C-alpha cells in the first residue's frame, strides 16, 4: 500500500509541476502576444503619418531649384520660411527646402502629387517639426 501511495504522490507532484510550468508558459505567450499587438497597432498608425523632407545628399543648386519651383509654380505656401516667421530658423537651404517640399506634398498628395522633386526629397515617418516650426500633416 505504501508503494502505491508513494507512486500516486509522485505522479500528483509531477502533474502539478507540469501544470504550473504550462501555466507559466501560457501566461508568457499571452503577454508576448499582447505586447506584439500593441506594437503592431502603433506601427499601423505610424504608416499613415508621412512628411516630405529634403534629402541631405542633394547639392545646394538642386535644392534651390526645387524650392523655387515648389514655392512658385508648385503652389506651396512658403510664407513660414520667410524672415521673422516660425520656420525661418534654422536658416539653411535644407531646412527651408524640407518645409517647402512638405507643404507642397501635404496640400497636393491627394491629387496625385509625389515627394520626389527630381530626387531632391524623400519621405520620412518622423515628424520634422521643431520648436515653433510645425510641419503640416494631412491624413
């Protein structure tokens, strides 16, 4: 009888340990899946937030020509990159081009406009706004 009880007790302990280990594994898997789903939701939202900025490798002459077109025939509102306006500083060609490119892109992307500017621009998912200079984003 003692051997029988001892055997049953060992089996019970073994099953109890297996049950505890399985519960721990299931809890960890559930938490991992929950974390992944939250990260995925954030990623989906971020996919839609895009800004158009100047490519740092573009020569100044090409940036200037692209700014001139965007602020002229392109129809971008470049008033905020004028002196004493919120996006004038930093007063660099790259920063002014980024603002002008993005303004054009946001205004006209739903009409088929692209963020190309003869290779002078690129898309970013990081908001380029800084200080008082807010880059527009239209969903």
